[in-house]
């Protein structure tokens, strides 16, 4: 009897690691939405839980720019991708699908050294506003608001920042205004919030966790089992069919233009296929 129990124990010890064995590590791609500190704050808990659920190592990789991240998404270089929810519709045609979507909980603020509350929005005329990227919900919401205020074409934009670095540049005095997300704004000390004027825009941003269209059910189940560790309040399985947000079509056009622009640039630098005459 003892020998039989020992044999069973050895057998279980041999197969236990295989129950969590994985062919390769999981790459979790995140965009340049936040700096390293915020990336760790937002995504490390999920990465750890996903590793626990799958038995695989999970590597978090970030991109240095929104353009680089668009390239990563288009090439599907990774296993799990976090992206603004406005990307979902456009990327569904590029081999990516949402495993989870967040509630639209990220509010968008204009933070300024100018008297935008006391005097009004016209204080921004001639100003340069820091915006993370033209490929963001924040930018679309800002443009919509500027149009409503009659300020279209009367302000400039400075792009290619994470949301938190845009706030820091404004606070340091290098720029007078910035558009930031509520996750950044609420992280600021109350005395900083009180020192500068802010306007809350009406729209809210959401996020999605994307996987490749052929992703395994095991991975999708593990993602669902790990969702309580994700930020931005509630994460749910997306409705079928997925209902796009207000700016989804606008982003689709942006992405099409981005792809066309890259193709034109590639063609310019491609060696000519025309053979020279050998007269």
C-alpha cells in the first residue's frame, strides 16, 4: 500500500508542472499612454495574476510612441494588447478582437494656468495645448469642445507625450495648458488641483484588452479570470456585435491614412524594379 501511494505521489509530482506548462512566455503590450511608474501601477497586478492563471511568464512591453504602438498592433506583435476602446472597431479588421472592455470611466480634463473658468475658454486663444497624441480619445474630445467654443484653428497642439508627462510639463511651466485623464488628475495632491484651473470635458474614455483573432480559449479564460486586478473600474466581456463609440469611425479614417502614409513612404525608398537598358 505504501509503495502504491509513493508511486502515485511521484506520478502527480511529475505531471503537476505540466498542468501549468506553456510553450512560450506571454507578451502583454501596452501603449505609451503612461510613464513607467503609471504602467507598473496600472498593469503589474494584472500581469502577475495572468501569469498565475496560465502558469506562463508575462512580460509587459511598452512602446515609445503612439505611431510605434500602432505598428505593433497592426503587426500583432504580442499576445495581449491594451488599447483605447475607440480602436476596437478599426482593429477588428486587422486580426485583433476584444477579450474585455472597460466601463467608460476615464474622464478628461483641461488643466491650465490660464483663467479658463473665471474669464472663459477664449483665454486659450493662441495657446499651445499639450495632448498625448492625435490618436487618443482626449484629442477628439478636445477638438469637439474647441469647436463648440468657436476656437477651432485658434490654438496649437503639442503631441507625443504620455498623459502624466503632459501634466508634469504643464506644472513645470513649460506649457500653460494640457489635456489629461482623470487617473492622472486624481493622483495629484489636492493643493496642486486647487492651484490650477481645470475644466471637465463631457466625454469619457474607455479601454480594451485585445487578443489575436485566433487566440486560444485558455488564454481568453485566463484573462477573464484576471479582470478584477485591472484598473478603470469594471471590465466586462464585450457585447456581440461590439458597439463602437462616438469617435470610432474618426479613428478608422486616421488609421487608414496612417497605413497609406507608411505605404507611400516605403514606396519612395524602395529600389526601382525597372531594368536599365543595356544598349
